[in-house]
C-alpha cells in the first residue's frame, strides 16, 4: 500500500521485476496498481492508497522496485524498493 494522489496525474508502477508474470520470483501477482480511497475521500483531489498484492508460491528472495511519477514527465517523483524473503 503506497500513498499517492492519482488526481494530480501521478501513479505508482512496479519497475522491477519487469516481467508481468514475475517469472523466476517466488511471487504471483494478485493485484497491482489499484487505487483505494478512505471512506468519503474519493472526491477530486483526494489522496488515496495504491495497492500491490502478491501471493507467495515458493521460497525465495525478490526485490520489488516501484516508481511514483507522471507518465508524461521524464523525472520520477519518488522511488521505493522492498526486498522480500519468502520461506516455507
């Protein structure tokens, strides 16, 4: 869950692993890039939370990198990385 404001044109996206199927990682995608808003907070300009959910399918280590940016701008507003250790 990553905080953001899609009404300002920004979006979170996973930049690595690049493969949409996450081949070679211990994860499967469940949900990616879906926005949720607090109760009553879906008015224009309201901040929200961008949801990324995965299912662990086997033991392993993977680093997930995300970028928060506007698609039409070259610069990135924010980047974040998470390293996950999945075990049995």
